[in-house]
C-alpha cells in the first residue's frame, strides 16, 4: 500500500490474490488492509492538509504538479494499460485509449487550480465589506470500482487535488494493481508526502472504516446501488459530504427515421463494448415498431460475427467479464429473463469457444419481446446482455425511457432535428447522446438522476464538489448598537 509517501504492507501482513479474467488464474497479490491501515492513511492525509508544503502551496504550483503528473501518465500509458487489461479483462485497445486520454484531466484541472475566484456580492449591511471564498473540503475518501479503475479514480483525484484537498483511495479488491502503479507516478511528479494515499483490501474491512473515519470530510464513490446506499447512510451519521456515481439501466432509443447502420453500431457500442461493464451501458434498446424486425435482424447478424477472446489481441471485439462473481450474476440474469418470458435471439449462455479458454466469458446476448416491467429491464445486469422493447410513438418512448429507478444516461437515434432538440429535455437522465453513445469528456459534467447517484464528476462543476463556500463579513469600524439583536 502507499501511505504517507511510503510503500508498506498491511498491519496484519495478510494478502489477497487478484485474478486475470482471461485466464481465470491469479497473477498478483495485494495487501489486505484493515481499519488500522485506513486510520494511518487518513491521519497522514490530515497532516498533509493542515500543515506542511501542500497546505501552504499556491494554487498555481498545485496546477504545475498536476500537469507534471499528466506528462508522466502519458509516458507510462502502455504499462498502465497492460495492468488494467490483466486486472479487469477489458480490451487493450480501449484501455490504451483511456490511458492516453487520462492526462487531459490533470491538464484541465491543473489549469483550473488557480482560476477558482471568490466573489464580492453586494451587501445590505452598511459600512461592511463582504466577500465569498471557496476553500478545499479537507480529506477526501475515494472508493473506486473495478470496471475502469484508473479512469474513474482520476475523475475524483484531479478535481479534488486541484481544489487543494488530500486523498485516501480505496480501490476495488478486484483491480488495484494499476492504481498502485499510478500512485508511484505521484511520487515522481513531486507531490508531498501524505497528499495521496492508497489502502487496498476488502470493502467491509477498508471501505467501511474509510467512510466512518471522523477525519474524512468527504466521500466520493463509484459502484453499485446497494453499496452506495450503505455508504450514504454511514456518511450521513457524521454529516459528511458525499458524491455517488451509481448504476444505470439506460435506454438507447432508435426511431423509425434513424440510419439503421449507424444506429446498429451505436447500440453495439452502448452495450457490448466493454462487455456491458459500464454504468452508462445502453442495456435497454427501445425500437420503433416500423423498423423493429429489420433492425433486430441486422443487429443479430452483426453480433454473430463478433470475435471473443484474448483482450490483448487487436482482433478481439468482446472480452471477458471482470470477476468470477460477476460471471455468475450475469448468467443468473440470463436464466431469469428466460423464465420471465423474454425471447432469446442471440447468445444466452457462457461462452465455450476455444479462444475463450478458461476465461470468464459470456456470449453476447439479446432478448426480444421484453416488457419494461421485467426484472431484466429494470435491474442492472452489468454484462453483455441487451433487452429489446418495442414502442409506437415519441410519447411512449419517453414514458418507457423514464420508467426506471435509474437516470444516468440515455441515447436517441433520429434524423429529425426537432426531435433531437426537444426529447433530451424530456428524458430524466444526467447525460443524453443524440446519434452517439458512450461519449465522455473531462469538459462535461457526468452524473445521474434518481437512484443513479448524487453530484457530478468532470467539467467545472466537479471542482466545486470538493470545495466549501465561505462567507466573510468585515466591519472596519465596530459600532454595535445592541449586542442582543441580529445586526
């Protein structure tokens, strides 16, 4: 682990295996931390926040450190991508693209660090000076997932550090190695000790103590709804600031006037890229009746040719799911969909192709004749499983799209400009794509409505998630007429 600028084992001396989803075999071990390790890391972060070089560092200098870190990530992109692929089984081409994109977050927020300005709003208090300043929250506890470990960690790290906070990261026990490699780059970039700390281990043994530690001022979490609810409740007991980026059951809506070939590619990108293991996955395909049969036939035809196998191979289209537990969960949902009466038109079982070996693969699966009240259409599967739902009108499409506990993202495919402009306003989702899907940017806020979470990551909005507004009133000539009344 990495605590207070030092590499260290856990207090207990215990370790956890981390397995390669493509081979199903362990390839590395990580320390199994506990509450004592968490407290050591939190105390280090608290010291770095209240005293020492980071506490007194000018925002411009913080920005320079972030820029330097971005350059180091760019130089180490190949190695970081290799570690990500071994840990979570995503395609190397996607992971390398993510690693090459990560420096943009540090460049953006590094440039923003010295541009968060206060305000001097007018005051009705005669003779007083009034201003508002923005200050860092304090110690941030970041709990990150296994599906895109570095990308989703950086979404938290870059704005938190630019704002002047210190951070303790608890990565997923299934995907910690790339983050440990990344933290080594912080040291090379010149970040002071204690500013960034990493404690690895199981959720109950490290994540819980991190949320409950009284010296942690803010929690930033990406993961599932059950864990998010538990974190929210635990944080509320100490009135901690919280941001939660949770699950989704996002609709990808294809209208009758859409270009079928482009929309088919968009649907595939939305659910089968990354083997469906993205919170924004377009797992509900809403198809207009006029094109339903033709579109579904073309989609099945294209996906039958999809190549499964080694995620390091440039010829592979679909890789494994990231964990053995997730494999079983996806297979259970497939059986449930069949029991509910959904018609399986593609896949529907564990992949046994020779090129999949002993890996945790699921055949890309498509269910037709799905109704929106089926569990397969309402609960997050987090795998390469698509539910197809028919609709007849714009109003029906909007009603179906919004009839979900979630509200993370939505896509729509149309050549009608009026529809492209009007429908995003009606969709209850934090991100809406028109004739595109799964597009994110460091410039654009990302987050969900309803049970998809709280707060926003990325864009200008994110840095304010890690700051507190402070009002200051200065009376240059004290003249209090009555100390027992509000002035």
